[in-house]
C-alpha cells in the first residue's frame, strides 16, 4: 500500500503528461503492445498472489493442532 499513497496525488494534468511522454518514448504503434504486456503481467501477478494465499491458508490449517479429548477434560 505504500506505492498507492504517492499515486493518489496524480491528477488529470499529470496523467496527460505521462501519456504524452509514453507516446514520445515508445511511439503510438507500440503502445497497445506495451499495454497488453503490462495487463498480462498484472493478471499473472494476481494469479500468483492468489495461489500463494491459498497455499499459506492450507499450511496454516495443517499446522493448527486438533483438539484432543484430554484437553476437554482438563477444563
């Protein structure tokens, strides 16, 4: 979330400047391919994060000890 804080201050004029710089740097013909690559990277990152979260939940559930009948009688 640290990255989203500075991005909150980008307005319309700054966004236009960024778009103009991108067009100047990469050219109008390469921008769709560049955007497609960024989109695929984001999708892959989200998939990896979801898989990692699911795996960590499995390991947390497996590492929790099951309550035994001895624990109930001690209470």
